[in-house]
C-alpha cells in the first residue's frame, strides 16, 4: 500500500482496512504499520460475512502450493508472520478486497482463496479507478 498511497490519494480513493478484533486491537495492530487511522474494527466478523469471505481449511496451511509461493514472496520482501501476535481463532479467516462507491454500492470484490491471497496493489488501484469511474 505504501508505494501507491499517493496514487490512491490523487484519485480521491479512500482506503480502509477491516481488522478482526476490538477497536483497541485494530488501532494497536495498524499503528505498527502507520495506518491506525485507516483501520476499522470488526470483532464479530460481520463485514467478512456480508462479503461472503470464508474460512480456510487449516489442514492445508503448509501444503497449499499457492500459499507456499505467496509466503516465499513475502519472506523475500522482508515480511514475516508474527505468530506471537496471531490469534489462532482468526487465522482461518480468508482475506478480501472490495471497492465501494460513495453511495456504499459494491463495485468490485475479490475473495481470497488462501490466507495470503490479496491482489497486488496496482490491480486494486485499477479496480478502484474503474469501479469509481476515475
């Protein structure tokens, strides 16, 4: 996100992150990345349910080839899973990304197939511009 933040702002696109947990949990987590003001708490996972995001089969956590590939990409970029801060009750929640217009109408939705399955930020920016007519 950081590398394209200016492009999202120039296009007038507001980015928000939905985080499982209380407001304090979300603020604490997102503050680590300098994004506390963009994080929205969802302790009941209502947003995830409304978008049809499913849980991942944890038995595939170490055998899913797509997830293993994504994990290697992340390690190469310097990112690691912080297992000490990971709530195992939430680890199975699959990620998603969405574009909503100013009237809260859903314009685009990506449902992750594994825990690391989010589209590249350039694709999200392109989808946001397209969905918002920018």
